[in-house]
C-alpha cells in the first residue's frame, strides 16, 4: 500500500482536491448553502490545488509538493480552526464573523461529529500526506540516480 501511495501520491492528491472542490461547489451552488468567511478562505487554498495537482499528475512532477504543501497546510489549519469554532461553545464569540453567515453555523452535522469543515480538514490532511509520501519517493529516486 505504501509503495502504491509513493508511486501515485500526486494522482491521489489530485483526486482528493477534485472531489473536495466538486463537493464544495455542489453544497453552495446546488444545495444553496451560503459559504461563511472561513469557508471562503478554505476554498482559496483548495481550488488552486486542483489545477496545480492536475498538471503535476499529468507530468508526474513530484516537485509540486513545494508549491502545493503550503496551500494544503494553511487550508488544513483554517479548517481545523473552523471545526473547533463550530464544536467548542464560546470560541465563535472570541472572533465572530462580522459579515454574512456566521462561521459557527452547521449546515451538516452527521452523527454530531461530521461537518463541512471536518470534511475539508480530512481532504487537506489526505492531500498533505499524499504529497509528503510522493515527495519522499522523489528523494529516493534522486538518491538512486546519483548512486
């Protein structure tokens, strides 16, 4: 399994970013859920990943990790904070959203745990792991070529 992820990590990261982007567009454009301010920041990090990772997957460019990891990590941090704001009472009052939909609004709350920010966080974590593992594979290949 690890070898599979090392070989196709960029493709897997691209698929995750594509599904996450499609999901966010479905939730807002089809179901009519209005994104809050933190949702927009997460989208700002996720949407470019589709293009970057798609191009990298086509070219098998494992050096994309240097460009995509900052977006994935920052997006993951925003998603983690957003999820905490939804689940920890009083956290939303510290820095409340001043315009639009409140950031602690739960459109989805499956089993009392799964919300939209949690799904975004999982997507960012998966992308980060896939990128790190494929970057490790690129380092191994470089070492083999040098030997």
